C-alpha cells in the first residue's frame, strides 16, 4: 500500500503489516471518533489485498535505491520524503519521485548530501594503501549502481585489522540501518528474506562459506530468485527475487569457491600498527563530519557513470563485465588514471584465486599425492580410487576433505580453474558405467618466480 502526504512524500507498506493496520485504525478513528473492531479491521485488510491483486496495476517497490531509464533515485529515509535524483547531468533533491520505496524495519535515515567534498578525506580516515583504496572505492561505486548485477566485497584480515569497522562504514554510506552487520545465515530462505529487507547485506566474522550458500550468493548478486512453500498452505509458493551487493568479512580464506571469487572484490587488510590506532569514538566523529560531502562526491561519480556507460566497451577480462563497465564509465570522476579499476579487479581476483587454491586442504592433499609419485608427477585413475588415497593411516578422511567420491568429483570441477593457475592440471573424463576416470598432473612449463614459490609452499 502506497501512502502519500505533502510532508512525507510516498512510502509503501505491505498490506498485511502493523503499519497498514495502524493507518486503518487511525483513519477510522479520525472519521468516526470510534475505534474499529478486530473483525472489521481484518475484513478491510482482506478487501484491500483483493483490490491490490485484482484491480490495481503492478508496480515494483524498491529499498533505498531505484532506477528508471534516465535516472537513479536514492531514498534518504527522512521524514520529509526527500529523495536524491541522479541523472547523467547532475544530482538534486526532489520529493514524490516516479518510483516506489519501501522502508523495512531497521531502515535508518541518511544525512543530507553536500557538494564540494573530497574522497581523499575518507581515505585518510581509513589509512588505506593504494590497492585497498582503489578496491574499496570500486565497491562503493558498484553498490550505488541502480540495477544489478552487483559484486560482493570479501574483507579479510587478521585480528586488529579493522575489517568490521570498514564494513560498518560502507553500510553507513550505502544503506544506514539499525543493524549494521549480522552473522552469515545457514540457509537460503533466511538469506533471501534478508535480501528483501535491505539494500546492502553485511555479514561479520564468517569462518567459512558453504558451497551451497556460495552458489545462492552468486545468484543473488546477479538477480537470481528463491521460492518456498507459503506458510499454512500446500500448493502456494512465496517468491523472492532480489539482487543486492554483499559484504562478508572474516579471518583468512573464508570463501574458497571460485564462482564467488569471480564475482567479488577482495580486500586484504593488514593489522593496524599500535601507534596508528584510533578510538572508535574518534573515527565515528570524523566520519560523520565528512559523510555529507562524501555522499555528494559519490553521487557525482554515479552521474558520470550514467553519462558514459553506453560509450564504454564492456571489459572481457573479468567475469562481472557489467559492473566493470560501470566502473570504467565512472573512472574519470574519481581522479584515477584510466584503466586503474580494471587492473585492480583483475589482480584482486587472480591473487584471491591463487591464495585460496594454495591453502585449500584438498589441493594440498593432492599435491602431496603427486609428490609421492616423483617419477610421473601425475595421477591417473578413477575418482573413487583417488578418494581412497585421501585416507590417512587409520583409514579415515579428514572432515575438511570431500567425504564421498561424488563430493570429490564436484570439488575437483570447482577447483580446477584455480589449480590450473598454479600449474596443477585436472582432467575429469566422461563417466563410464563403473566409475569416472580422472587425470591430474603438474604442467611441465616455465613458471614465474611467484608460481614457483607457490608450488614450494604447497609441497
């Protein structure tokens, strides 16, 4: 239900929500000076739902950011209904935009943006080196893109590196909320609900990302959907289709799936030196001082990206071509040299893949198996036979390794691109009636010093 007022603009509420029920009660009381009964309220809500389904046009409802053919809109969440309209020429404050916004529970107001700021003020606050600043800025710009696909930000760092604070700051810039970060859920249903209620998801202190959840995160970044049985029904479904950017932070290589890495920007934060530490209070005070002008800078950058987007050729060297094209289009407004974003994305994904491959327990075990057979430096057999080779002296398989030949086959397919990057080749042959043959070998080629050092670390 869309509620419009001159003072507050237009805000949408689900028909079956406390907000809608409260509004019906209030209007009934103002009209009759009486309170409405529960039965009458229930009948009115049922009637409103029927009218919405059968007699009203279908309109898309957005959280925080929306886009049309010629503009993007950012809901400031203020009581006066102010919205930032961004076009290819500039940005301005308006009321009653031609799109509908929904403000879920926890949705918080944003400060009024200001012109004339400098992004360098934000970098100085965070003490980022060149690479981390470029990647951090790239994620901010992609997250303000009005339409999917989006990218994930994987923030890795040791204890004391400030990864949680960096995540909070991004959340505050893009989508302020009463809940700044939460734990990574264990099921797709919860993740889908959270995506419907937020413009940017932030997951804190993740120890690992399961294969199945990683696949769903990838689908959510690119506009995938999820359906489940509607409560208290046998044959009705509830559909979720939301695409939002995501931040996950943790220690070490908590996300090893290459499909997710291909869709991610990876920040590796060093520990903050003792002499350079600031109190959280001091950081928050300075951040709130510069936030209005930082928003203004980012809206200027989005305007440039909208103006140049169709003039830029989609990059072919990274998987998320639409996001990379958006960044290339935005680059002139950032003051960075041409090609900076694309080179940083390529290097970030490559390094993340190699690092995660090096530290993956299955890859390390396979390298050990290849090292045992020094003469051939290869393995040829079936997936089942290879699975038997994973067992220790007591016939057990570590919990971190695939527990069945089928799981091993799937893991090899997923890891093959990363293994190839360090010279370990995997060839899974077509399945026969009895088994699936596999060949794994170390490519006899000239390695770069970096690749050679990696192989030695794995050995």
